[in-house]
C-alpha cells in the first residue's frame, strides 16, 4: 500500500512519522503541495494524508486508485466531502489531539489579559517603571479571576478542559447552549449569559449558526472590563466590532489565536492594532502546537490507518 503525505511541514520538523510508516508499505513525504501538485503526487497512491491542502472534486475524480483520505486535523473543510462520498472514498480525521495544549493556551490568554500584561509590558519597555515615583506601576486595573464568572461556548472536550483549569483558579463557570443545536438544550444562550460574564471563551466550530456569534449587539451588553478570548475559529467573533469595543473601553481585553483568513497575507485590523496601547493579544494559530499534540496527530492517524485496513480485510 502506498501513502502520500502532501504537507508534512504543517506538523513541524520534529515530528516522528514512524507510526504512520509502520502501517503502509510505502510512504512518500512532501513538505508542502498545491492542489495542482497533489494530482500528480497522489497518482497511484491508495492513501492521501493531508492537513490543509485542498482536495477538490476535480482532484479526487482524477485519482481512481485512491481509497482513503486521512486528514491530519479535526476539520475536513479542505476536502470535497460530497465528491469523496460519491466516489466511496472514506475520510478519516483526528480529534482531541490538542486538548491540553489548547486549554493551556486559552488560560494563558485569560491570565495575561486579566493582568493587563500587554499594557504593562508596553509601559516597562517604554521606561515608565524606571520613572515611577514609587516601587510599582498600577495604571491599569487588573482582574482577580477568583469568584469571577467565565462563560464558555462549547462544552466539548476542549471547553470542558478549560472549565476545569478555570475552576482551579476559583472561577465560576457556565456553559452556554450550543448555537444551532436543535435538540433539547435547555441551557441559557450566550445572549442571555453575556451581560453577567467577566470572561467569555469560545470553543465551538464555525458554522452559519456561530458566524459573528459575538457581534456588535452582543458586545454592547457586556459589563465594562469583560474579557473575550477566541481559540476556536476566526469569524466566530466580529473582529472589527470587538476592536471598536476595545478602543472605546467597553471591552476590557481581547485575545485571539485565530483570524478569518490564515495566514493573514493581506493583513487584518487586529494586527494593525497591536502597535496601539490596548489590552490585545493576537497569537498565530499556535494554541495546538506543543510537540505532544503534534505527535498525537501522527499516532491517531496511524490508528485510523490500522482501523481502515482491518475493516477492509474484515479482520
């Protein structure tokens, strides 16, 4: 069996691919590929292993020997799923590989924003501490997390882990109802919980129901000084509206690990605002990148290959 990895560089240079190699006869590794290149590189392969390369309908239809697609991520939006189903090509993704990593990053953003770290680091770099009339600076009021209310959107594995970490700091945690859930979710929605939240953290997928879930109207209901963190997907918040609320002092702090377009080659207003004296943190979609999480992706992909082979042979 021949497998081809199209964008191994997306996992980093220190990841050991041995678990995947053990599941196939031949593993061809490409550090990066375009959609056009993937058609040639996947020719003759039974298994495509891909992170972010787009495999569209034309590509899939040009690969008659392709039997399986393994996605090195949770999201499968880069795969034409309808065409894959029509061609009877199963798509296997990986989940829960970065729970500890992303939860840690989320708490880092909350803690840094609560302590106004961007503002105080700016002051120290500008020499304001050197010039202080007494031993400390206290121009930016910080937020003690104990007894504060954290509202989480998304009660999956990630949201639940963030809740456990926050509770260790003495925070009171409430989960909002999942937007778009047509089931019997009787929990209050984010619009109902937002006015009493000290911190809001987003851990839900980007869907039509969650796009701009945190918009200008919702931001207008927040208590002054509330913090907003997004380690889910860009576009769940209206970044322009959040930035305006931050400028006007209606939002106490904003931390995002994601933007609507990544990488932001054409820039983004939040990136421009990093030079301003704001309680703002933007990280480059790096919440998931601990070595342990990246190696876990390899292990889970190897498991997907093993399970698929067992199903194919009926063993």
